[in-house]
C-alpha cells in the first residue's frame, strides 16, 4: 500500500520498524515485503507515547517523521 502523504497516528513508547520500500501492506510499518530487495526497514525508538505524523511518501529528510516533502498531499484519512 503506497501512501503519498503524512499519516497521523498514535504511537506507543517502544521501537518500530518503518517501511522504506513502499511494498508493505501494513504501512507505515515494515511487514518484510522488502525481502529480496536492497531495502531495509528504518528502526526507530519512540521515547514517549502520543500523537505523531509519520512520513507516508518515504521522501522525508527526517524519516520516519513527516517534514512536508510530499508537497501538500492531504493526510491519510482526510480528503
């Protein structure tokens, strides 16, 4: 599932493996679909629980967090 814009979500204080290939069916999280490619998940430890805006386009310079690189695409779930 390929998202084009930011994904607003609640995260727990734990480590997450974020998809970098765009092939995951569990975006923005890695589901192992990258196997056989050069891609690897971006593992990030969230230090505290709360709302987050995660990059869905995988172009952020601050991945896994959205930095606006998607150029104005609406957040997932908003149109």
